[in-house]
C-alpha cells in the first residue's frame, strides 16, 4: 500500500538536522539522491536538501521500499520514512548527521532525473558557461546554496538593525526620468507616450532625497538597481544595494550607523568582532600611497611619489623620459619589493608585461646593489649619483631591494601602479587570490574633490553627482578654482573593494546654483534635468545625507566567493547575457511597432 507522502505523511526533519538524540524516532525526510551504493543486499543513499545530508539504508526486510530503492539514481527527488538508528563505530565525522542513519520502511519517488550535464558536488571543474546554462542545477550545489542562505540572513539582519535604529523601509520607482549621472542607464520605451522613454533607476538617489524633504527623517531600502556598464569581476548590470538616507546628520552620524550595521553582519554571520570606529584616510593620501581610492590595507607595498624630488634635481637627474613626464605635468611614482621577497629576473620581466596590459608603455626597474648602486636597469647608465641616492633614501631602499617606477600622465600612473601593487601582493603570497584570508581591513576614504576635469571636453564634471555638499571653506573657489574644492563625500572600503559610497547633500539653493555654474550648467538646463528636485529643495528641505552599500559585494566578501556571479542567484555573463534563458532576445516587428521603436541593424564591420 502506497504511503500518502506530503498529503498526510509530512516532513519531520531536514537532512542536516538528525543526531544521536533522535535515535529510535520515526522520521520523514524529503530531498534529492546525492549518491547511491548497493552493497549486495542493503541499498545505501545519501539524501540531500539545503540543510545537509543524511544516510538512508534500505534493507531487504522492507520489501517494497527495498525494491523501489533499486531504481534510484542521482538527483531523483524522493521521500522516505524510517527509524533513526546509530551507526555505532561507523561514524562519519565529515557529516553533521554522521552519527546516525535512517533505516527506511517506506519510499516514494516524486520525480525521476535524467543524467545531469555535470555532477552536483561541492567542487567541480565544469566550465562556468555550462553551469550558468543550467543554473537551477548549479544552485543545488552546497557552496552556492550556503552563499544564498547567508545572503538571506544578511537581508534579515539588515532590516532588523535598520528598524531598531528608527529607519523606515520605503520603496522607490524602478522606472523614472533619465537624469545625467555617473553611469549609463537602461532605457524603457513608453507605449502610451510615443517617442518617450523611462530610465531604469541606477540608484534611488533623487527619490530618497525627496523622502527627506517629505519629512520621513530616516529611510532605507534593500533595492535592485540597474546600470548599462561594461562588466567585470565585481559588477553586474542589475545589482542590489542597501540604500540609506538620513536628515539632520553629519558625516560622522552616518559613519556610526553604517559601522554598527557592518559590526552586526560580521558578528552574526562569521562570529568576527569588527573594531570601530573605522580608520579614516583622505582621498589625496589614498591616491598617493595606493593609486586608487579603495586601497587594500592587508599588506604594505605603498607607493612613493617622487615628482617633487625629480624637480629638485633638475632635468630628471640625467633621465630625459622622467624629466619629460614632469615637464608635462605628469607624476613619478616608485614601489619597493623587499629583498626578502626577491623575484627572479624572469619574474621581474613578467611584471613589465603586466604593466603594459594595464596601459603602461613599460616598467622601469632597478635593483639596489652594495653601496646603493643600481643594477639590472637602463636607468643606471644616465641617472645622476645624487638623484639615485635621493631616490634610495626616499624609498628607504636597502641592498637587494627591487625598485619599480612609473612616470607620465597622473591618472595612468596611479592606475598602473595600483594594479601592479595588488598583482605583486598576490604573487608574493601577501594576500590570497580571492577571499579575505581571515583578515578584514575597513576604512573610510574621505574628503575627495567635488569635480573631475575632463581632458577631452576641457570642462569640469561632478565626480559623484551635482548635489554633493562642498566643504564650507572651499565654496569661495567654486567658480575660480574648481579643482581645489573638496566635498563631503565618502567611501567605505574593505580589502581593496569599495563596499559603499555616499555624501552629505546640498540643500542650499545659492551654493547649488554656483555648483551648476562651475559645471557649465545654465539655469534653464538645470531646470530641464533636475527641476522637480530643485523645486522640492525650496520648500524647507532639511540638511541630509546618505550612503549605499553594495549588498552583492558584501555577500561576496563575507562568503569568500570568487566573483559576484557566485552570490547572485541568476547572474549575467561578462557580456550581459543570461545563458539559461537566452536573454536578451529578439522581439518581433509587431511588438516594436506597439512601443514605437524601430530596430536598426548593427553597422557592418570595417575592413
């Protein structure tokens, strides 16, 4: 007689729950067959669900169940009923349930499985493309299930913490008006408004400021955002952020709230105590020492800026290329690889190839010999002894150390040296290829410039957005020296990843008008682009500020995942495609006509 599983016989435990405390109890388990072993009489399987594995044995004395067990294959979805018994001395210490097994007296097969395109195991070498094409199978694997379960826990912890601190969870539209920002938007044609387009929100920035104008005081949202950008290891076209905005606060107030949230997440998820307050570093110091505004502080290898030193010695101390870089407003940087971390000549040559891949023309090097002489370097032939000695002193270089140099356009030098620093650290084993290595280095990068100069257009652009509050002492330079203006913008950084960023907002209409002027935005243009927000700020807008934390990156770091794709249930590839559903896909002409869009073929490749 068939046992009425599900309708009457309900699941009693998960597959990761049973211990010796349940020995003698009758239990019901549901799940998937992880593996099967036939020992010439008894049939053994490991039954899997999201919580773990339980060994189940089918003995010949349970005739119907035993016969049906002979049909079981990997990934069959089944239900079993039986008694928990001790495994005696045959304990499996690798399993939470390793002290027991279930002796089954009833079995049902809910659904059979065809042979899967890859094994459902913790560690596999199957190509990612194949796994993404069958993501529903990939998600059965324990590492991915644990990552998503951790993510779910982080969502719950975040909501609990924010509500306890007086925040309201409020929603904002996904589809809004396009406003100029730092990222390219996805556009959505409007069927009801021919020729008009919505923009998918790259963030709830303007709406959350309107919540402050409306008097809600403290807002948060775990929200999906969209950016049509080139993808990389830690970027997806749709992503999730913990969005926060607060009224009547200083920068320090926001830091305190966010540090408390991070403390809670690390304690509850990893049982790690994160010390607060986090270290703070000025943007200019971060760029000088590390080449970017998201430095990894788990290791040294700091950069040394030599530009002023080169000027002091005139004409590059005998090295024309260095002097040319300085004369053209470039910079000169060095980095020291200590003698006790010595690289071979071949390994040093490979560093130059890496630098070229990062955009450099080459990588100048010098090995410090006895008495401070330079060897293995073309610079040694022409550099003046005085400059060589000064550089050695500035770099605190010792015998056997290897000096690496970059000089030229400031932005390129910073980028190359920042990438080189991390590459060398991984090569020397100072940090793992991915993951934290159990070391967590948090910091706030503060006081960046309000504007960035665009060399192509020869104009100033907002480094973050046009509503960031400048430092009060720098307001006088908005129109006369924009590059000098620092602002109340901040990033929270962990182990070389920016995990969040925000700013104190501008709520003073007079200063806002000057910022627009500095950006070359006339009043009419400002009203066209931001009119609804400018109007709102006129009606008693409170001082306010906020931040957004990247939830995907937080989960990636907390779980030591290799990429964002390992912590997002259904991610896109590097080209923005979904291999499982084949999105983006074609639409027929009728659909395009309904939304008043015409599809143009891509231009033919140039010969």
